[in-house]
C-alpha cells in the first residue's frame, strides 16, 4: 500500500504528531492508532510493525486507512501515560459522561473536554476522514475491548491471539475514546490491549503473537464488510 503523510498536528510542547493516509478517497476510513498513553510502548511497537508491513506488502489491495503511530508524542518522549499538561488523553474527550473528577491522578481529565491539542488534532482528522472502524493499540493486560460495532472484530482477532474479549473493562472510563467515537461517529472502536513487557515477553514476542491475526484481518472479508 502507498501512504502519504498528511498535515501533522502539534503537541503541547510543539512537537509534530505525524499521521498518514493511503491514496484512496472514501466515505469511511479504517483508523490504526497508538500512543494515546505515551508509556504504552508495547501497543506502539505492534502498530509500528503492522504499519511497516502494510507499506511493504505490495500484494495488498489499496484500502482507505489513516495511521497515527503515536498520538501522545510528548508522553512518549517522557515515558509518561499523560501528556505534557499531565492530562490523560483518554479521559479528555467530550462524551456524555465526561467529568472533571478523577479517581486517580493518572486519569486526570483536564480542565474541560477537548482541552488538549493532541485530541483537537485527532478530532480534526476524524471530521475530515470519517471513521468506519478504529483499532487503538494500548498495553495494560491482554484484552480486546470493543465499543460500538466492533465485537465481531474482537472475536475474529481473538481466534489468533487468544486474548479475552470484553465490552466493559470493569470500571468507568468517562471521556474515553471508546465512548466518544460510537457516540459522535457511529463507528466501532476496538481498544487492543497488548500484554506488558516481562523478562520472558519482549516487544518482538508481543508482535509475533499478534502479527498473523492482524495480517489476516487486513485482508479479510470482515474488514471489507465493516467499511460499508
């Protein structure tokens, strides 16, 4: 597939937030993104490897895709969950249940919904290139958390990596991306939680346990169906 860089965003600290799009015009797009939390290097690595494969596998048919390799570039540089304003970008979106309260400091939602430049840029992209499905790579514990119309995608990928699937991760997530996108865009969001690094499980191993499923999904009839 051929990707072109589109106009990048800017972080709190003024660093560019790169984004890429295939040279395909469509009414709806597949989004692949990572690094909402800058310290979740496992999810960032899995998307990096998937993106490299998409760019170099010339047998793939062109497909409307937007890729955001790392949304929280300041957090990634500092190895922090939050951005440079100490805000959790995944609690800062204007959902119906947004609240200024945080159960822990790491969930700081910011002074108001959509206060952060990283999320402003993300919404700008979603408005310009409307999503049909978003796969957002994170790392916490292995789980495929589906919101909106994405349970079938979770079930498909779980056949390959054996990650459990869940429509609810067990605690409230006001202002989250998984809540916002189905509300605003009527699109499905799959929060793809990779396992954390251990002495036995490195970045290479985490990619290896996911690459077959992700590669198959990118060529599947299910994905074509989701885009309609």
